[in-house]
C-alpha cells in the first residue's frame, strides 16, 4: 500500500467557538513540559467502520460528518484553548537563555484535514505488521518536533475516509499534553459531539473540567529560563532505525493467569495485573535482543504523577505530569529468575514513586535544565512501556459506533518501545504495540513462552 495515494480533500483551521478571556494571557509551560521540546507529538487515531445510515436513519454523509466534527472541535477548544495557539520563543543573547511559552491567540488555530485513501479497513488491520500507510493517516510526522510549535499548529486533526471506514487521528504537541490530558481532550470532543448529535443543536457539556494552572514546585514561578539561545544546543532530530511494529493481544484471562503466576512466585499479592504483564513482556524482549548476560538493562514504566504529589494535582490537570520509573538489572539476572522476581522489581519501583521523588526530580531539572532526546533513552538495553490500558480510548464514538481499533503514527517510535492500550473487547484485556528491529521481532515471534500467552491482534 502506497501512502502517496492519499488525497487531501480540504484543509482549514479551527479556533475556539467563543472568546476565552484566559487565552489573552501567556500560557506558561512547566518543567516537564519544557523537557519534551525535542520529542515528537503524541499521535493516536481511532478506526471506525463507515456506516450506511446513522442511528436516526439518516444516510451517512462524510461531508456532513466532517462539518459536524469541525463544529464540535471549535466548542471543545473553548475548554482546551491553548491547543489553538502556538509557541513563542524569546531569546536573550546577553544572558544566554530563552523562554518558551504558548500564545493562545497566535497563529491560525488548530489544523483540520479531510482526506481520502482507497484502501479498506482490512487492508490496514489485517497485515501481521502495522503497514507504513498508517503513517499517512496522521499529520505532523517525522519533520515535526514539539519545538516547532512556534511555526506549526499545536493540534492537527485528520479525518481520512477509507473505502469502508473512517479514521480519525489527532497529533498534539507533547509539550502541551501527556497521555492523560490527550485523552481528556478526545473524551471531551466526543462528549460534545454526542450531546450535539442527540439534541440536533450546538451546545456544550459541563463535564470533565479542565485545570489549566501549571504546577511549579515551591520557590519557582513561570516563565522558566532555559540556558540556550540556539536550537542546536538543545534540539536533536531523531530518525528511528528500521523497525517492525506489531500488535499483540492479551485477553483478560491471559492477564489474570500471569498475575496469579507472578503473585505465587513472588509471594507478593500487591503485584497488579499490569505490572505482571509488563514483567512478562520484558523478559522475552531481552531474549529477542540477544543481550550478553552481564549487560545492564533497564525497564521504563511511564507513570502518571498527579495523585502522587502531596497535595495531589486534580485529576483533570492539563499538562505533563509524568515520570519514568526506571528499573535496572542485568540480562542474566532477569532471565535466570522467574516472572514473580521481575514483577516484584517493577512493583517496588511503582510503590516507591512518591511526592519526594517527583519533586526531587523536578528540582534537579530546574537546577540544570535539559531536553530529553530519543537517542539517549531508547536502545537495545531498554524496554519502555508507555500509555495506559486505563485510558478511555474506545469510549470515543462520534456517532459511528465503537471504534474497531486504535493505531498510532510515526511519532516517538524507537527500539524497545511498547505502547499499551485497552483491548477492544474491554474487561481488562490489553493490546501492546511493540517496536523492535526485524531480527529481534522475528525472535520474539518464535519465543514459545511469549506466544503461549498472547493472541495475535487481528480486527
């Protein structure tokens, strides 16, 4: 399938439906936001079967559907007004520093693209590996970094009509949102669409309040000065090596079995289902990479820190409130011990993530600000598990019924990255998109222990 066959039918920009008084002030970024300037956007999309008729028996029209999405997006941006702006870069050559914040009224707004691609849902979901054509279903791909938000939109939506489906994708600047905030945006957009669709009039919902006040440790206030004046000092473009991307499905029964096994082997009944699954995946990925037994290896679990601060941040705090929980051992120790031993290591790291660790990490960054770079974080020695099966992905329906699959774009794909999302059937099932070099993926597919617990995800 050739991604060059995609046709862009129309493009426009969307602003908030109503004037937002708060948008007239600079929207400052917190330390964790700024540390992601050299990363890619968050790119996730939902695949729907294209209906012939809607619930009220109206014939489905892609043009009417696109117009409705744009109208509801403008209402959603009233709540998420920073996404309609752009970054501002102010450089002070004398002090050798810069400040970066969001001007919520700069630029034309959020980009909205209507496209068409002459393939079927099965063409995209049935191949063993995620086909490269999926990347064309997203805007802002390999050429865009978060830093480029001063010239590129912070939010870009693309709605692609397939022969028998509709794919809706969002690319959002990672300096503005983490995964939790990203899905709050989707959930709000879907909810407003549902309310308007049911009432046949434009109105907005009152649920999911968004907290825009960025959190800073005691003694610090925005804007944060970064000790750089030129992008080459802190921005690095990253191009991933050749990789295979593949989804693996774990049913609720498989995960329950893994959890019971981990608890029995470790004698620790506090190990969670997700910790057991992450430990289980870590071991065959290390085997697949054929690492020496004395090689130090790392597991990074990306955790939401809102509830780990004291006092905690609100659930709907908008921004990046995340921390990687790094667990290290050697390849030999991991593979010579059992699942329970590995799960206990991961559980220990999660249990010890508290207010002090979060604040210490941020205070350390404030003493010497830096940007995270893919090349230093992702390699054969590291397995990084991102996103969460707790995110409400399949609750976003837009009048098309439940999505049949979740897919992600080019952004932030690297060796050893594992993206977790809820399984389509719910009930605790989990889908994992695993990124590995071809030789390593071939070895993973031949790993009997791994394949005994997973079911290939076919939609």
